[in-house]
C-alpha cells in the first residue's frame, strides 16, 4: 500500500499545479495576442481566476515571464539533448541535425522564440535557474561544432548568427511557410565551404534549387540576443 503524501508535499504539489495552469494560460494568451501584450488582468480572465489570485503565485509579470522562459528553455534542452542519441560515425550528420532541430524549434512557435532568443520584453532578464537549461544547450552546441573542427568561439558565434538570420527571415516574411528554413542545408554547405572544411562529404549534398514561397523578401531587422 502506497504511503499518503505528507501535508506539506500535498500543498506544494497543489501550488505547483496552480502555477503551471497560470503559465499555460499565459502561453495561450501570448500566442494569440503577442508576447508583449501579456497583462495580469487578461491572464486572470484567461485562467478563470482573479488578479489577486495571480499575485498569490507570482509577485510580478516578470516572474511569470521567468516561469515561461524556464519552461521553454527546458523544452529546448530536452529536444537538443535528444540529438546525442543519433548513432552515426559522420559528425556532419549530427551537425546538420542539430541545425535543423534548432530551426524547426524556433520557427514552430514565434512567441517562444521571441522570449528565448530576442529581448522583446523591456527590462526582463531570466533568473539563473530558468536560464540553466539554455546553458546546457549552448555547451552541447559548442561540442557539436568542435566535432567538425570548429573550436574557435568566433566560429560558433558566426554559425548561430547565420542560422538566426534564416529563422528571422522565415518568421518575419513567411510565417508558417518554409521559404527560408528550406535553405538550411544549402546554407550549411556554403558556410562549410567558406570555412575550408573537408569538401563534399556524403552528408553535405549541395542543393541547387532555390525553394520558393510566400513573403515579401525584405531583410528581417529584428536582432537576436
């Protein structure tokens, strides 16, 4: 017979459940109205509670953003860490898969991308606890870069800037489409050639076609952090 939870454990589990419900309501709201449009009044209405009840679990709107950031960063880490299970002797397979995973994750949820990778909320900085999963992904990314001979930190900075450019263009000019995200493999090939990496390994098949899609084709100007 299982032991009943202690009163303190039960209260903490109930409190965490209530916090999770508020965070879920916050995500639903910002995905409809935009990340910066979150207000505690609208959040309370969406969660079917009162505004004072929201304050009973979060002392500020930034505290809610922090909880959302931690949840999103954990999802990102879980997805990225899963790349380690790819069985291959060719590091380019893991490298390309990591780039594809990053692009797909970012383009699948605009609000989540903005919270994790852009400074959309004035004055907001995630707590060390919420940011920790993102640090794990950063370390994994650097490890993957080193596996193909890119050990200079500047190489990692350039690589993430290039991929972020594709993501920004996709979200700004063709949301829901693939005009820019479909260029990922070709972009990786061109980039690798420019770095003087081994020519044309089996996993670096050059793409000759230019995917077409909707969108204005103007450069995205939003900056990533």
